[in-house]
C-alpha cells in the first residue's frame, strides 16, 4: 500500500506527467473545443436554413411563463406590443410548463393578468426546466443554475433557431448560445442582477444572510473561498452579458448594479402596471371600521412573508383596536415548494396567535384581485432589495396607503417620503412596520387622503402604455 502511494506521488510530481497534462490541456483548448464549436455552429446554421420562413422568427425564453407573477406580466405585455408592431413576425415562447396546454396558458394570462393577445403564439416545450431551480443545488447554487440554464438553452436551440432571441427572465448564460452558435440577434429584459458587488461585500464582511450561510460567515477560510467563487462567477456573468445586443432593465436598482458589473449601455424600462383601471376604483371617503391590509406577492422565500406576520404581531402590542385588523396575503404558487411555504405561513400565524387576523388567497383571478384592492385600506410589501415592485405600484394606483421595504425599487423609483410630497411609507424591521401602520390608522384622514391622491397621480409613469412605448423603442434595433 505504501509503495503504491509512493508511486502515485512520484507520478504526480514527475516531469513527464506534468508535460502530459499540459499537452492534453492545450489539445483540449486549441483543438477539441474549436472543433466542437464549429460543428455545432454548422449544425444550427443548417437547421436554421432548413426551417427558413418567409416571416421573421422571434423566440422569447421564459421557462415559467405560466407562473402569473410580475415577470410574466412583462413577458405578455411585451409580446402584445411586439405582435402589434411587427405583423410580419412569428412569435415562439420557450417554456417549461409542460403540464399546461397553449390554450390553458393563454386563458390564465387573460384571467389572472388581464392581458389578451391579438393572435396565436406558438409554444416550444422544454423538459429540462428542473435544472435551473435552486433546489437542485444545495451548494454552488449560482453556478449550478447557470450551467442548468445553458443545458436548458441547448434544448431550446435544438427546437428552434430563431432570427431574434429575447430572454425575459434573466437567464443571461443562454445568450452566448444563441448569439454565437445560433447566430441570432439577441436581447434581454433583466428583472434583477444574478450577482452584485453588494452580495460580494456581504460575504467579504462575513454577514450571515440568505446568500451566505452562518457556517461560511464564521470561517475566514470559507469566506475567502466563497469570495473567490463569487468574483469568478461575476466575471463569467459579465462576459455573458456582453452577448446581449440590446439590454433592458426594470429599475434603477438593477441599472446601477449591472452598470457596475457589465460596463455597457443599458435601457431603463419600468415594467407594466395596470394603473389606468385601478385608478378608477372608488375609495371610501372615511376610514372603514374593519381594516384590511393587502399583501400581494408570489409565495417565494425572498418576498419575506414571515416579516409581515411579525409586523402584525408587533402591531397587536401597540394598537388597541387590533381585533378589527386583517392581513390578506394574496399571491400565486408556482409549484409544490410554494404551496409548502403557504402551509408554513399558516402554521406561523397560529404560532403567533394571529390565525383570526390573517387570510390567505392563492392564485386569484384578476376580477377577484380587484375585489381585494377595493376592500383593502393599506398595502404592505416586505421584500428586501425588491428589484422594482409592480404590486407596490398597483396598490398605490388602487388608492391604498402603502408601506414597503426601505430598499430596492420602492426606495429608488416608486415611493417618495419627503414631507409635503409623500407617496407612502418605508420600513425595515417589524417594529417599524407596526408603528407606520398604527400612524396611518390613528392619523388624520385629511393627511391620509392627500397621500392617497398624490400616490395615485404619480403612477402614470409606470403604465402599460408607457412600458410598451419604451420597450418597442429599445428593442427596435433587433428587428432592423
């Protein structure tokens, strides 16, 4: 056994072995990879020529197109605008929603998002979507999802090589495939940066947070290793971003962070919000006896619904009429993991003895949601570093007094808090949220009414029409 170990050690440190490894690496990089690249490029060129159409073919990459959230609202309103602008084009959606038919998807879009498409759109179903889900990768999640998106991108490219490829979800690592192998014009609409220098700073400062486990935060060695991993990933992410011919971002938050990493021109196009219809909803002239606080967000971990329950718990300690307050949690569930989160939230509400003050409304239709907008008096949003916040804008348009997290889009783009021009409130901790809610419920109705009117007047900059105009102006170079 000892002689075998000695043999292996001598082999590893021998000059011949090192020369062999060096030569193999050079052959791989200098010969094998270029050959594979040229083969795939020729293959997809042949496929594109074979399927040549008299119409421009446009592929939109959105693996969760049936999820019913804000990102999906962007996809469908953008597609609606593209169909009306470019009548000589065929549009294809790359989706992983294999359990839903095209008719079911479009019916849900009309019913839940209030978006009706002018004509038929074709769906290309992807079977490898699970490889882009974070749950598949307990370690090196960002890298795993990036590689998973490349795997999924290959499946998409094998189904159709379009003339124009637009990623509407932020799977930036798919862009090089379509640009260099498929020779497509490429564009992307980013809702948030996959990695930021702020995330790297948190790791460097050894903060235990959602992207940095306490085990790593406590260890200088693990911290250094993770920082190196993050920097390498950020470099690869930036290289992939250069493959987008036209890049649109949804908020100042995303714009600032991506400008730091990518150092290239970006177009700020706020996402579409249903403000016209919501602004017409009537509001009661006086504060209602029964107070409903509306939460509108997908049941995902980053939305931080537990913070809302903790805030309600704190409110009970300081607001005497608490029995007349109800928190209504509305949102969509994408999968069984989201459904489990809803069950956990129900358990937490019971643990905090709040079950009589909390309602859960999952996967509401648009008409049902309008009813909740009308019934609510306040709106609450608790995600830290929310990239934009469509639901925040929609709550303001409906006349709700909104309290959102003091970060991201609500802070930088949506809610002005200066006295005399206040549009809503910002908070961070459960105690802050509770005190803001108490202030609104016990303050003068005249002041509350002024905030409401200013907020409703401010949301036109986020309308669907504004989005369509700006989106088409930014994306137009891809169609010339």
